[in-house]
C-alpha cells in the first residue's frame, strides 16, 4: 500500500495516516475499540478519529495514538414520535440514511459526503446546503456521551452543561471522545428532490443569483468555475432544491427508497499531467455548459446531496502529492470583495481547480469554534504545488482583514497568528478545554499547530 493511502499503510503497530487531502501523511499509534468501553484516551496524547474525511490534519496525531471509532457504529434507538435517533458515534451518515430514509426520515443537516461519522460531524459542527434555514449539525444534537481526558464519562446536553456542549460542537475532538449521540432527524415525504439549476456567466451574476429571493429554496449551493478568467471569472451554476412532494415522484418509482448507485473507484493516484490547467479548464467548460442547461428536474436524494460519493477515492485524482481544500467565510459587508480576491488570486496563479463551491450561510450557531457565520463561504480544491502555501498565507490575511475565518475541518496549514484573529471565542474555548483536559492528554497535529493543545 502506498504511504499516501488515506486509509492506512501498516508498519508494525505504528501506521501512517492522512486526511482526505492526502497531505500531510504522518505516523500514529492505533487503537480500534470494538465496544464503547474501549473508547478512552491512551498514553500521553490521543485523539478520536472517525472516517478521516476531514481534509488536513484535524484527525492526525503524529505524537500519539489515534482511537478509531469505525467499529462503534451501532444504532441504539429511534423514537418515531420525535425523530430522535441515538447511535454510537462511529456510525456514519450512510448508516442512518439506510435505516431511516425508507421510513420517511432524513438527516437534518448533511455535509457533501455521507461517509462521515456522527462524532466527526459534531466535532467539526458540519454545515450543509441548508445552513441558511437549519443552522449547523450541532443545532440538531439533543445530547451526547463524552469520554473525558481522565477516562470518566458525562452525558452532555445544551441545557445542563452548555459550556462543554458548545466547546465540543466544533471543538475538533479536543474536549473528549464522543461515544454516543442523539440526533433529531427530519421528516420527509419522499426520497426525491425537486431541483433547479441556474447558470451564471460571471461572479457578479452568481452573487446576484444567491441574493435573489426568487431562488430561495431550502437547499442551495453554487458550483463555481475556479479556472475561468477575464469577464467569465467566477462563472458558475446555482443549484437549489426542495424535498419533492409525493405527486412529483416519477411514475412507477417508490416515494421512499434508498438504493444508491453502485460506487465506482479511482484505483490509483493520477499522474500530475492529468491535472494540466488546460485539461481542467476544458472539463470545467463542459461541466458549466451541461449543468447550466438542466433547468428544473426531479432526482433521487443521493446525487443531489452526494455527487462525489459515487466515485470512491476520488481524492486520488490530485496525485500522490495530494491537495488542500481552502474554505473560508466572510461576512456580508466584505463577502463579495473577498471571494473575488481569492478566486482571482488562485486563477492568476494557475491554482484554480474543478471543485469550487460557493454558498450563503445563515445565522451563527453557538459552537465556540464553529465555522459558519452569516456571509458567503467559498471552498476551492487546490492541488499541492510549489508556491501554493505562500499564496494561501496571503489569502488568510485577506480573509482575516475582512472579518472572516478559515474552516478547521479542511485546514492543514493555517498559521496560529492568523487563526487567533479569526475565531473570537477562542479564549472561551481554551478555558473549557483547560478545565476538562488540564494535562493535554487529547491532542492532534492541528491542535499543536494552532496552539489549541
Ligand atoms: C467530499 C467531502 C465533502 C464534504 N462536505 C462538507 C460540507 O458540505 N460541509 C462540512 O461542514 N464539511 C464537509 N466535509 C468535511 C467533513 O464533513 C468533516 O471533516 C467531518 O468532520 C468528517 O467526519 P469524519 O468522521 O470523517 O471525521 P474525521 O475526519 O475522522 O475527524 C474530524 C474531527 O472530528 C474529531 N472526531 C471524530 N470522531 C470523534 C469522536 N467520536 N469524538 C470526538 N471527536 C471526534 C476528530 O478528532 C477530528 O478532529 C466534506 C468532506 C468531504 C471528504
């Protein structure tokens, strides 16, 4: 197995790990408990790791142990009156969908992949295409059980222990290991989506589409062409959707069903020439044309929420050196200018890529380190290439000056000083963490880089 395999390359008891971006790749000791009682901190430094879908070093711990939650995936109970689902924290979003979508229940908030664990979703306080109406993941979590740094356990609710609850939501695994969690699911009538694609020829047109109440929908996100330049800079397609009503379900198809397409797999890392800027530019042009002309249509839930999940290991597309995903949010007053500067700078440097996503966030939640805040968020995949880190350092300054912040679940390189300018509730977080883990038994590479542990 290659050392950049995002899963694991085994060498005795120490294995090598990376996040979804395949950069960096670091060693760690490994524990994989079969039962909840085995989930606990071990040694001088340890960290819970779910499905490793964070992109950078949030789920890495090169100085200690990673405790994998993948075998703690049991669904423990469901109350159809309230929609409250209790499950072990290693259960994935796919596990929940498979069990509950056929019964008419869906996730209240979902990121763009269903291969994440519940613990990972709480620790990153993930957001979905409905952030503007539903907030982020933690807003739908009723309670969780936390294994603390000293090995003791606590049931945590936002009413009884708000400090610990809101430090854990978005706290990147640094307050303890979540062993079980109760999530309030959302009732749906069908497993189909009614979708509208609206093309935009430039960044300004895309901003206007995002602001236009005509396009208000429960879910919305825009694909943005990170390679377009000149008057087409930032062209894209706004993709908005609602859960389809029963009378919109295609005839002959079940209203409630979960039968995702069989996934294909990218078997090896692509060579670097496969991502030649000309090839990416051509691919983006075809995508812009094809998606922009689709108009209104009805489709199953899966391709609307999880288009990338149909190809396993698609991250190998970026080759052995891996890639970074740069995601930031900027407040409404500075959002347009900040997005333009970042898109322009990356396109000018030839760092633009196929995967760019622009979205409008709603109100801020209560997580002390939660990423979402009102404004626009932009996420761009950038292949690891010479010079990219210096460009992104400059972008961090632009984002911080604009009053925005970079998303920790995607990050592998933000400097501590920039981070401290971006997260105004950092001191509150540090105090809670100090109280629940005074000897820093929980740690990650991200935490050490940013001065969180
Ligand atoms: C294709 C793709 C699309 C994505 N789209 C979105 C999106 O739309 N919105 C969004 O917000 N994010 C998105 N993400 C990021 C992803 O949702 C988060 O990184 C999420 O945390 C991944 O969950 P995981 O189980 O893989 O966690 P990991 O990557 O394994 O861990 C992430 C963090 O959670 C902590 N953690 C994991 N389990 C526990 C536990 N049991 N107790 C305590 N801490 C724990 C880890 O220590 C680490 O700090 C996307 C990722 C991919 C690959």
